[in-house]
C-alpha cells in the first residue's frame, strides 16, 4: 500500500473519497474500499457520514478493505457469536449503554468503544489518511465537520441516529447523525482532490405485497429515506462528484447487519463498476 | 402572509403549496379572503378537542385499541377526514373551479420524487400533500401512493420558475429550540426535529442553486409541527414577518407591475410589529432570459 501510495502521489493525482450514511447498507462501503487496495491507489482524503464515517475511519486508520471484510463477516456471521462477543465486552453490564434519563436509547460512545478495533482508538491526527466525519448540530441546524481530537466520539456523533442513539455533546454542540445535513458528503472534499468518488448507500422504501399500505414504522423510515434522497438530489444540482456509485443495496434494512454476506454480494457489481470508472479516470488525468 | 396580498390589492398569478401551505393555498386560490381564512382557522382550531373527539369516533374504534396497536396499524387518521374539518366549505372541490391556478406538491412514496398535482379533485390533492407519515394514511392518486410534499419539496418556489415576474416564498420550517439548559433533547423530540432539520437543509441547498425574488423566513421556531392549538400565538409571532413582506412587496412593485385586484378587498388596519427583527432577506433576483 505504501508503494502504491507513493506511485499515485508521484503522478500528482489526488483522489477524495466520500462515504455516505446508511447503517447496515454501509457495509457495502467495504468492497468499494477494496477497489483502492486492488488498484494500488491511496486516497488523499476521506470524508464519511454515519456508517460511511466508521468505514472511512477504519480505512484511514490503516485497515485494508479485505481486513475489514474479514472482521465484519466474522463479527456478524452469526448472531450467537456476535452477542457472545458483545456481552463479553460489557464491563459495566448492559446498563453502561443506557442512562436513566433517556432509557431505550443507546450511548453510542460507549457502544463504539466496545465494538471498534483497537487501531481506531486514536486521535484524528494519528490517522494515516486525512479523514473528516460529518455530524449535524441539532440546534444550529447546520453541518459540523469533525477533523480533530479523539476519533471515537466523533464517529459516535456522526452515527447518532435519533431514537436509537443518544446525541453526542462535543465542544458544547449537541450533535446527531450527519445524514440529516449531508447524507453523501462529497461536497466537503470536492476542492481537495482531482477526482472525487462518492458512494451513496441511502435505502429505498420496500413495496409490501398486494399493494398494501406501509406500516407506521415502515412509513417513517421510508419517508426519512425520501428526505435523504431529496437532499442528495438538491446537492447534485449545485455540484456533482466525478464518480457517483450507488451499490444495489437499497432494499436492505438499516438493521440488517446479520445479512452482511448478502450485502457484500449485492455490492459486487458496483465494485466492478467503480474499478472500471476509477481506472478510466486515472488514465484520463494521469 | 396571504393577508398582505389582500391588503395591497394584489392577486397572485399562480400559487404553489406544500403540506399546510397547500391547505391555505387551496383556500386562498378558491377565492376566500385571507381574513376569512384566518377567522375560520381560529374557529375550527378553538374546537380542537371536539374535532379530536369527532375524528376518533369517526373511526368507530375504541381509542385504547388504536393506541395499543399503534405500530400494527398503517397510520392513525385519514387526511381527507381531517381536511373536511379544517377547510371552509367554500373551498373548491376541483382544481378547475379555482380562481387562481394552484400547484400542490406531494411526494410519490415509492418513486421517491415529488408529484405536482394541478388537476382533478382538489381535496384529495391537499390531503396527499399533508399526509405526514405515521400520523396520516397515504393517499393514492392514479396508482401513485402519495405522502407529505415536504419530504421532497418543503418550499416549492422552484416549480414556479418562469410562471411569474415576482416569486414570493414563505418558509415556516423553523428550527429546533434548546429546551432550557438540558444539552440532551428527549429521544422523541430529536426524532420529530430530525425531519425538520432535513427539510431546512433541503431548502438551504435549493436556495444555493436558485432564489425566489422575496424569501421570508417566518420566525415560528418555538412552535412544533402539531401546535395547531397555539394558533393565536403563532399568528402574533408571524406579524413582524407579515409587515416585512408588505414592505418588501411594495418596494419590488415600484419597479415591476402585477395585476391589481378591483377595489373589493378593502385594506385593513394591522397591528404594528412588536419588535423589529430582521426576518427577511432580500435575495438576488433569479436570472431570467
């Protein structure tokens, strides 16, 4: 990877990668990151929102796409193994995740400190590739770009999906999931590279058989996904990335983590697509 | 905001509305005066409890049943039924009967894109535009399942491009307000506010690409989406913005011309704004060929 990085830097091509939010669908980011390893190209900057921030940070910390695939597949391969490992790490018991004031809502900082690999327990400054995490300032209604300080609280803020995870307070700001202001954060790195690659893993509402109306929760989730799409569409009108990839994982649910193998398989055609487009772009510019 | 048009004797050439904007837009486009609409809304909402009771009984199901089985049911209320209570009876039934052309924005749920409704049943279209997920059942029009237009176009000034010389956009999306000194909003508050944040962000993105001639951000941040019973407070909070719109429109009209209404709409006295707040920004005009 180091040689490859040197090679791409010698050509003077800077590639920015923006990974979008999408919870379990974001597992599709892993095959996309494998493309960079396989082409021997090192991104010059990575931006991520929510699950895209977690995958992007892992890659920026030095994990390869293949290593991430291996670890995630092992972690989520079967429920029994996951919960055994999860429970084994809960030092303060499950109660460490919840607080009396907001029961039913997980503290994402505690959760990530338990689940994420050792290599990611560091500061932004220690990362091998410059990395930006996107969060939303709840009260100011604006985007916050996190790029310094401890990594894990920033990832927790970027992924703090309302109703599931508690907002994270950083530097006096109350932060929630970055998807609400920037579901696919290519625009924050657009001027920092020659080629910008954006990966959009926003879901699409699923039709119920027989033309029945969606259930209440389904309708809420589905309408949030529509808002994400509307937001991305509005952004694309202002400025577009050079390469936009939408892995075909829209039909997977936000919590389908245990379908990791199916998600990775569904993203395979998009991986080939990205590989082809990126090679072409490199040939054109290089 | 609509009162300003009556008071200045102006008749909009075309109106576009999303959600609650579609409700008021439909009433105004039917030829009702803004004063009448205000009076009706005030009266209808003061009977809020009665309305709620009627709606619940209209479902002919015990209240407890649908509270208990909330996640199992498709949604709580039929938006058409709610509309019957909200809209004055003088509001047109069909787009063809309208005095001012109206475009209503709804969201095609499966198509994940905006649907612009401008013909057929007016009430069905308004119902679709305001069908907030989880609260209302979606409305099916010609095979498309439609929901709240705010999901795709919370401030639909862009679809009026080229239709008029001056476009006025009224933004009532508001912002979440810090509840006292608590850094953590409740889980429910965050959930409700998060779609508000996204709508606000969508509007901001759209304004970066194209701007209406007059943009008014009505300062109603302190009010929640379902605070209909605080009608009078909201009206008072909107008064300064109303005054700003009047001044802004008058200024723009000195250089451009609009169809003026006959003298039937008598200007009315309006309470002056209680405080001067910079609620309105004059945005650069849209480029026109």
